[in-house]
C-alpha cells in the first residue's frame, strides 16, 4: 500500500487527516507579515452549543438527484460557481456538476489513461476570471484543464518535478498553488509550491515545513482540501500541525491569524510521529497526540467580516472555535449546530465552501444514516425548514443534502 493510505486505527477513531517562505527573514514564521490577529484558545469561553443562526441566514436546501450515473460515495471538495455545484467524489473518483435545484448536469472527464482522463483525483479549483477548471491528478502529478462553458478538456499540465505528493490545489491570480511533501532530509521542505498555470513550472516556494508545520514532511491527506474560503478574494491555507492560517495574496501567502494554546502540538510531538511513521513503514501513529490531548489539524476555516470560525482536534475530540473580530473574544464548542435544520441534535455538518455571499454546508454520505435515525425519524427536523416534506421522504441511500446559507452581513 502507498504510505499515505496507511492510517492507524486508534481507539476506534480513524484519523482522516493531512498534511516560510524562501524569501523572508527568520523573524517570520509563515508567509509575509500582515496585520495579524492572535486567537487564544486557552482563554476561550466554553459553550455547550454554538448555532449557525448567530452568523448565517436561513439556508436554501438543495437535495441532490440520486440517479445511477451520479451516486455520491464521499464528498472531498465543493465549489459553487455560476449557479452550479461542483462536487469531487473521492469514492467514485468523479467530479459531478449539479444545478442549484439539485438536478444532475454532468460528470466532467472520466477515469483512464487517455487524453483528458485521470487516475486519482484529489482536489480541484476554478479560475473564475477565465472560466477554467483545474483538477489535480495526484497519481500522475498533473493538472487537467477544462473549459467550463462547454466542459471540454483543454490540456494537461505536468507538475514540476520539484513538487512531491501534492493533493490540494488552489488557483490564484494566474498561478496555482499545491501543497507539497518531500521526505528528502537533504532538501528544504516547503508546504506550498506556486506553479505557472500554463507550464506547471515552479515559480515560488513558501511556508518552510520545519518552522511553519513543525517539521511535518510526510504525505498525509485530509478528507477535504487544505485550502479554504476557495470562492473568496483571498483563499486560505493551513497545514496539518500549523497554528498559522495564511491567505493567498498578490505577493504570495501572508500570515492572517495565529491560533495559540499551551497545549498545541509541539515540534517535538510532530517529529516523534514522523520517526514512528518511518520506523513502522508508513503506519501513522497519533496515539500520544490523543493521550496528551494535543491540539492539531485546524480545518473547515470560514470567515465573514465579523467572525472567523474553524474546526480543530484536541486529542481525538473534534472542537469548533468562533473568533469575534470586534471584541477579540473566542467561543469554543464540541457541538456546532445548524439550528435551521434541528436545534437539538448535533449531526456534523461542516462548512465545506465559503464565497463572498454565502457558505455551503453538506450532510455527507457517512452522516446520512444517523441524520435520518436521530433527526428525521425522531421528529427533530424543523418544520420551518424549506423542503421539509421532501427531506422527510428521503432515506439513508439518498445523495448528500446541501444547505446554502447567506452570510448575515448587516
């Protein structure tokens, strides 16, 4: 088996996880310094529940068609573009397109070795200015380009040989960024590589792993992309063990937020995991991180003009933080509830896409069964929810349900 597919099952929990620029001074840790906010988790207010309605408007409910040609097994990445939903399904290795009514539009490309075909999709990104879709095929280290007006294949861009094990991609201002993992001790490792979108040649390397990601250099893939706010003006990135959320800018990645805690995973913690992984031939063992309740894996980042929210792991426990930019106060909960759907049951519905006007939340396939058991069949589904009757008639075999929330901007 390939190294990044070997993940140790510990205490009944499967860790679905992942994953300095070369031109800045040693006084900086991540990207270029900007006006930074520091988010202190140790001083946060602990809450039993935090509700979506505090930040987001009532959702448009999108029930995805579940015809034989578009059965979704897993949701790895979603984008909303020109009233179309683009959903990468890692289980079936397909990129599906649906309209905002949930109707299946088409599948983009096919698996295979032919022109315009792919072997192993891991992420995609959209050039909104030029109407181009970029899909990264990690099996062959290439990016496939498609024209979105016609969905026709344009070309394949081979990724520079200096980039290894890239599986997340973000287009930005004429380039695309991919994450990178190199296990060569004799070479400097960088979390992000900037590539020319036409040639695939490296034109920049950023976020030196030794400092930014506490020495983590092994290939390990999150369920979702490592890029967030993908539809915003400045998409964000955060590494597996980093406490720095960076934004992409015209001058490269820039530090945006520091997340601080006395119990954040240290470089020593990370190096121990790396050593154990190498010694055990690619088996990732996070047991000590769990036992010591170390904080790691910031993900599901989304930002409005008033707040920043993200998910993180404390040991093997999933937690959510909401940072108020005005008061600089932080609230933390283990139960971030979409109370437009139900305000009693905490079914994970992470925010998987953030644009300028709204966010997408997804009831993923793995949560459909508990959703129907504990929400729908238990009578906990809110009757005020749009398409209440349609959702009530679904079953556990249905495709994921998408909730599109407008951002509450006064």
